[in-house]
C-alpha cells in the first residue's frame, strides 16, 4: 500500500467567565486494517490556557500554532467553539487565520451533528459519544503526559441526563468538573472528513507534526 497523507485538525474551546480556554491538535493517521483503511486520530498537542487568559492572548496563541502548522502544510480544518459569548474571540482568531480553514461550532442539546451555512451545530452528547467510541475502537491516541491524564478525568466526569420522556438533553458535566480539554479534543475529532475534500486528495507531502510545537 502507498503512504497516505496526514492532515491535521485543531479544536479550540473558548472559555467564558471563569472557565479556561483550551485547544487540541489532532493528526489524522490512515491505517490499513485488513482490506480497508481506518481513520485514527493522534493528539499531538493538548493545552489548557491559564485562568484569566484574555481573548487577544488566546487568538495570538492559536494564530501562532496555526502559523507553525501551516509552514509544514499540515492544517486541514480548525474548529472553534463559538457558543454563547465566544464570537468576539472567534473574530479575533479570524484576523489571523483564513476563513476558508475555520469552522465555527455551536453547541446545543441532543446527540446530532448538523452542518449549516454558518458552521456546525453540535450536540454535546454527540461529541462525548463519538470520543468514547473512538477510544473503545482504539482510534484515538494520546501521549503519556499530564494534559492527557486530565483529559481522561474530564471525560469520566461526563453524564447525559434524560427527562421524563427519555429525550436526551444537553450533555452535562458534574458540578465542579472542568470540560475544556474534552471539548477541545472533541472539536478536533468530531468527524473523519469535515467537507467534500477527501484525505486522498491532499498532497502526500505532509509529514508528522509530533515535534513541530515544541
């Protein structure tokens, strides 16, 4: 089999109020499984920004990461959470990143992912169910470090309450638990192919980005 191209997704969770912001860089790795190709995600970088980090600093950090990745041609799509009051920060990030490579994401209740003209409407339950499915299938890979350990703790704190009619509502984390790392990774890995462009159409010159962000 020929070597497949490696694209990179970035997920950006914009913190509001007292919640910190975070972002994740996930590299796509197409692996041969018997007679088919299987999409795996290798998280190359996972970072929660300090409490109180301003939106301009967040935009600068994300813009810097984008520039480093772009220098290697290794950016396919950047998903940014614009739910609530996140839009001003999205606008700041947009000043540094072409809109063609940015997709705004709006969380709501439920377990669906819907593509609209304005971006993506994503159910929090969908996000977490997909993450758990990727993990159980061995398709989501993390380095052994402190950020990865915190990510596991956040994911384990997730629950999906149901009302009297058994309709799934907004996926909620237990009080006192943070979710920015889970959300950032979930944004970056929400879909194997975010648009009509196939990974097979990408230039086969994109190498791993393991050491790029050091």
